[in-house]
C-alpha cells in the first residue's frame, strides 16, 4: 500500500505520457506497457512523463529537477 500511495503522489507531479488510441511508435520512440496494462510513450526504452508545473506548450520548467529529469527534444 505504501508503494502504491507513493506512486500515486509521484504521478501528480510527473504524469505519465500515455498512449491514446491505436498508434505505432517510430524511430527512437517506443511504447511500454505499464503494470496496470495501460500503454505509455517511451524514448530509447525509458518511459516519458510530463511535469505538472508546465502550464503551456513549450514550457520546460521540469528540465533538470533533482538533477534527474530531462527534456526530450524533437528530432533527438
């Protein structure tokens, strides 16, 4: 239960970048299946997340948080 609560709290700040509909990944992008069976976008096999404090397209305030989180750039 503690792990689930921690994951839920984390997902508030770092919402998973979920796959919508029936799409196929291309190039370095991929799709990973989460423990609950839902599908999430990934880059080079690493799951992608948003950042709750980004308010509009182009915001990158989560880049470098805790010296862990990084922005994936288009065409990277």
